[in-house]
C-alpha cells in the first residue's frame, strides 16, 4: 500500500495498523508495522483473509475499506474419516466414508480416489468417485482386499486404509480327477 495523500497525513506517520480477519475461523489479528507492506506467513490454503489498514501519527486514522483475498487451493492435508467396508456377499463390498474434516480439505473436493488392492494376486484398480460411497462388485469369493480412499482437490491428499474379506460361496467347479 502507499501513504495517505500528503495533505491528509497531518503529522509524521509512526506506523500502520493492519487488521486481518479470517472468514472461515472468525479469527481477527492486529499487526503493527513501520513499512508499507506486511507479509503474512503460515496462511491456510483456500481461506479468505480480509485486511483493513490505518496510518498512525499520534493515534490511528481511519481504516481503509476492507480488501479480501482467498488463498489458492492445495491438496487435502487430512484423509477421509470413518471408512467402513460392509461385506454384502461373496462378490460385493460396499465402502462408505465421511469427508475430510473441513479445515483439512484445503479447497473444493473434486472427487475421491478409491483403490482396490487384491492381496493374493498383488493387483490393484483405481476408481474415481464423486460421492462418499461405492459398491465394489465382481470381486472373488473369500478373498482379502485392501481399500484406500483419498480426497482430491488440486491433487490427492493422504488416504485411509481398510481391509475386508468377501464371504465364502459354493465351489465354482466340481471335484477333479475322479
């Protein structure tokens, strides 16, 4: 920012008061600086910060109009919560979860990445899901699977893991070498 017009300073500027409010947390901070700039460190991704500034001579003058800026999105810093794997039958597992905590989303969740890992064959498949649940079908009976779920904003965040074993089923072929 720049100094007020010289005709409005009415003395020697000693400092500036900078009021910063954070919309999402309703926190307010006040900083004092002798410079015509202030660098805010450790700002949270995808939060809106509103700033008002006043010049100080023998006391603060009027504050500027509020100026707001939203920081850029980042990848989530938290993972989906309360992931549950419900085994529905021998070939289907229903996964459900709660979203990443709001203060850990760091942006708009575009979708979730669900990874299905079949332990016995060491193979995996990824599926993008826009809801907080999915039925995983066409699984093998009585196989152990590991699932991971991660939220995606501008990139994937950390994932949450859970394992489940599909139910047993009747044999799919008769006895051999009779």
